[in-house]
C-alpha cells in the first residue's frame, strides 16, 4: 500500500488504542483492507488465522464486512461507531452474538516483586516452561490451547514475533499465557487453562511470568478482556480498566 494511502488509513483509525489495529498498521501481523487504494474512506484491520479480530473504521462499507465474515469462521468484529454496528447487525442477523469487551490502559506500571511472588506459588506438581517447538505443537493439538499460538503460521514465526509460557503437569500442558498477536513494541496477551485445572491460580502464574519477561525485553504486555472474569484477572495483575466497547462474535 502506498505511503500516502497508509497515511489516510492511519487517520481513519486515529485514537483507537487497540494493539491488533497497531499490528496491522505497522505491518507486523494481519492486514489492512480498504475500499479504494487511491483515496480510502473505509478500512478494515483484520488479524488472525485460528481466531480473528476485525476492526472497521471510516465510512460504513458492506463489502468490507462481507470480506471479514468470509475470511474466518471464528471471528470477533468491532465497529468504530453505531453506523458500522447497524450495518453488521443487518447483514449478519442471527449469525452473530452482541457482547461487551473491556479494554485496559496501555501504560500500566507493574509491581514486579508482586508478580514474582505469584510465580513462586507454583506447586511442585507443575512446571512452567517457555514455549519451544515441541510445546508449540502441543498447544495446537487441543482446542482449548490453540489460541496460545494459533495466529502464527509456524513455530519459526512464533519464535521471531511471539512469546509465551505454559504450565505442564505430567508432560501435558494444563495452562498458558502467550501472545495472541504481536506489534512492534509489544504483544496482546492470550490466556487459557484446561477445564480440569481451573481455579488453581495457574493463569495468574503464567501471566505473571509472561509480563515479567515482556518487561525485561522492553515489550508492553497489552491486555484486552473478553469477559468480566478476564478483566478481574487483569486487575489482579495490576492492569487498570480503560473502557467498555461493543463487539460481535460469529456464532458457529
């Protein structure tokens, strides 16, 4: 996309502090699709292989909505305004579920000693490991853990752009915190725990390790919550609530 066109696209997304948009705009991951290459009035930022996010900006455009819906069956769509939302609802009808997501501030000052204390609470029956090639493959073998690595096309890309930790019990992954996506100065965190191992504090431990490693590497560990439960975990880790926003999820 030409530099002049990209400048116009950037202006369409101005003020929208979502790292997935930043990933698409800075060319790290995802893609930008526009209505007109020479003079864009509408833009779609879409990112994801296994699970995708689509952010719609500018003048509502039905073609961009259909493009996003056709791209991925597991899709969350985020409209910039009411006009986009109305168009999404008219086109998708009963195919979608309307819900609220929760953004956190992007300038959190973390209490690193507190995060380290969380990690030290890990029971001896569990081990925490950074995601290597073998663990990357293991994440992809189970539906509950796929999103920990699923938006990277292969392990080499994950190793280059991503970052993550999993907790292992008896040689099997039972929880993890990893990068759902990456942008130039950070990652968007994805958290998952096997249903049989929930409510044991494993997500808190994995996230604490991931956050500390991000800070050590000069990366920002962004958190955007899918549910209030996710928001509460984020706040426990030191994040501050920023705002609610409307989203739509394709119902398979």
